[in-house]
């Protein structure tokens, strides 16, 4: 499948971005590298969508964990293209801390058959999945990159180096991610009503999404103190990843289709 090949090349781009941490002289090409990696990611999603339509399934990549993780990677790279020019250390930090591990996970998922295109389950055969999932995953991506930007903030603080650009990037990401994540929850509630007849059922995924929403709502009140704000956003990173992927493996619920 052509889109899987493109995804592998994109993972190579993420690995090269991680290499910027060890070869600082290559930072002069980092903008071009991020742009190329983002282009490969967008191409991967577009080709997978086209192949799905060609096979008669007709859906945007959003139906299983493989596709959700691929979305998360592409969105993270896109966010780096947005904020990375003023925060160069964030690029290698995100690549090492997020993108390369996600790439390894996608390789594992592919070996488990997660990359295979299949028809949607009846409960997923809805336009809402193609809206709810990308919006929510983009919210997760902004929270994750914001947490890593805060790690850069804290590192600069310990060295006595200005961290203003990283704090500003974290704030911008939070202001983008919180409305997106809020919209994702609302869209998910509407979709749940169309499928199960209830907007909210306290499913584990729903419960942890609400906990995550409350956590980042509180983050706005931390922004007046840069160090406390950074610590809060760093602590939110494992919460974000647990809500995104871990809940499905720890608790039984109606979102079990997100397993491999």
C-alpha cells in the first residue's frame, strides 16, 4: 500500500528531526525538514483516504488505533511547523519524546494488522467519526506538544537561559488545544446520542476525557507563574497519553474498538 510506504518515509523524517538534538549544525535545515515530514504525513492521510474510498469503505483515517496514532503524529509535526521556528529545541525534544516512540508503535501496529484497510463497524459507520476523532486527536496533540514545550521551559530555567519563547508557545498551544478538545467532547456526545441514545454514559473514555478537560481548564489559572505553569503542563503529558491510548487497555468500555 502506497500510503504505508509514505508513512515509513515520514517516520524517517521524524528520526532525522530527533537527530537535530545530537547534530546542532543541522538546525539550519530544520524548517525544511519539518515541512517535508509534514508533507509526507498529509500525503499519507490523503492516500489512505483515497484507498479507502477506492475499496468502497469511504472514510477518513479515524477508525482504529493505528489511524489515530498516525493522525497524532501528523498533527504534532504540523504544530512544530507552527511554533518550532521560535523554539528550536522543541523540535528535537518532541521528536525524541513523542514522534520516534509513536513511530515505533505504528510499526508494531502494522505488524499486528492495524494498517490493513477494513470496512467500518456498524456503530462507527457515521459521519461523526470523521469529525469527532480528528478534532479530539488534534486537541491531544496540542496538549502533548505543550507539555514538551514546558519541559524545554523548565530546562532553560535551570540553566538561567530565557524561556519566554517556550512559555509563549505553551500558552498558544493551550489556547488552541482546549477549545479543540472541548469541541471533540461535544461532538463525541452528539455521536453517542445518535448511536446509543445517550449523550453521556460515564464510559471510562468519557470519564477520563472529562478529567483531562478539567485539568487543562485549571492550567489557565497557572499561567501567571511560569515555573508552576510549566510543571503543570509537564504533569499533564502522561494524563493526555493515558486518556488517548491507555484507558482502552486498563478499563473495559464502549471504546474498545481502539485496541490492537
